[in-house]
């Protein structure tokens, strides 16, 4: 499968490397094709990894991952080109975090809207699924959680797209909890803040979520 990665930061690199490890081809996109992070990542990952612009990566991918800062989603998606994303599964990993008052961050959007919903409105012809936004990049691919499989919570309007993401999550070492439509991103994005706040208080960044059934 060809994967377009929109973003060159730690999340984009972690997920891009994970898809490469599973045998997929990945193009990492940024504002400029010669972005140093993207070019260096592609050099490390070998022949199945390339770098390009946001537009290039969006057109390249059969599946596309949005891995930029959540407050920049609109600008990035306009550069990617909504037409390049028509009909495609787009995994939205982003959180609209506001660091203007330091740590822990606050949500720039919340309660009655979410970044996930905004992405779907910006891309009405894409099949958006919120996923990977509730843990740090170091845990996204086959995390060591003491013998347990963590739960990745997802949201999206398209059941077929969510089935695709569920298969990806299984390969990445996660069980899936489907919270329903994309509006459930209003709950997933605050889960990121809970994860970050706990990490900031304890100094440990190696925790994940697990929904335990009653017996």
C-alpha cells in the first residue's frame, strides 16, 4: 500500500517508519519537498521511503495520515489539496493543543467541536478516522505494555474506513475501541490532555489506555 504522510515531526516519522516496517511505501510530505526532516528520514528508511510536498504526499497515498500540529490542520490540508484526498481514508492523529500558557497545554478547540470534525468538514469527500491521538509517538507501533495490548480509541463516520484502520491498529499492536461518529473526537482529544498531564506530573511517558470489562 502507498501511504501519504502529512507531517515531518515525531508522530509522522514514527508512523511512517512503522508503515515501512510492515512493507508499505511512504511519502512524507511537508511545505517544501527539500524539508530536512523528511529528506533525512527517507534516507534512513531506504528505497520504500520518499519525501515531497504536502500535495505530492496527498496524491501519492492510497491512505493518508495527517500528523501535523492540530492548530495548523486547515492550512496543511489546503496545501495538500482536497481533490487529492477524495474517497481516501485519512487518519487524523492530531490534537488542537495550545501551549501559549506552558505545560500542560490546553485545547484550542473543544466541548462543542473538535479538530476531527473540522478535518472532516474541510474534506467532505474524504473518509476521516481519528486515531493515534491519545498516546505519544514512542508507543504508536507495537508498544511494550507488560504483556497487555493497549486500546486505541477511534472515531469516524465511515464504517469501511474504520474497518481499514482497525486492521492497521491490529498490525501495529493495538486493540480498537470504536466510539462512533467523528463527533466523538470531542472526547478523544481531551484524552490526549489526560495522557500528557499524567506524563508531566510523573515524568514517565510510557503509559497507554485500556478499557477493562467487568467480570
